[in-house]
């Protein structure tokens, strides 16, 4: 399973925001420079992050973005689900799409379900603060 650059860049940008956030909002240009990401691409991602209530935007000469709530209260899984959609490795696990038609006799579904549960547990427990705490 691979995640897209939307979730990678979105999470990296939020971590950058955690590191830079103080009394003043952080301009998107600064985050883009910090992370080596296109500012235009980040604008698209931040529109979604703002709509979902993860960040607040401040207009004006000293404008930019700040977290809408403490980084300890933002779950990495919520951010990735917003930017990716379902984290299920197969359609049959999230109820979306037609599936393969073999759900009632699928012996390997248990493997994929355990994988999905592990992903959901890990990302659901990790806060943005924890993700921003130390490089691996």
C-alpha cells in the first residue's frame, strides 16, 4: 500500500507548522521553502486542511496559517484519511466499490483486515505532536 504525495506533503507541512508556530501565523511560502514543496500544491492541500478544521488561515501582511487546535489533539490518521480517503488496502474492507465478489469465501481477507486494523491503530494513536517530536 502506498500513500500519495498529498498525505506525505500535508503531514510534512503540518509538522513544519508545529515547529514554526509561535505567536504569529506561518506563511505558506515559508512552509513550502522549509519542506521543498511547491507552494501551489500546498495551497490546494491547505484548503482541505482548513475546511476540515485542522488549520486556521489569517489574512493580511502578517498572515499565514496556524493550527486550529493543539498538536496533541490532532491525530495523524485523521489527517491522512482526509487527504487520502480510505486507508483500506482493498475495496472490500471499506465497503466502497464492488469488491471481488468472494467476500463470503475469501481466506485471505483476514490478512488484509489485520493489516488495515494495524494501520488504523498506529495512525489513530499517533498525534501530530508525537510525529513532530523527533526524527526517526
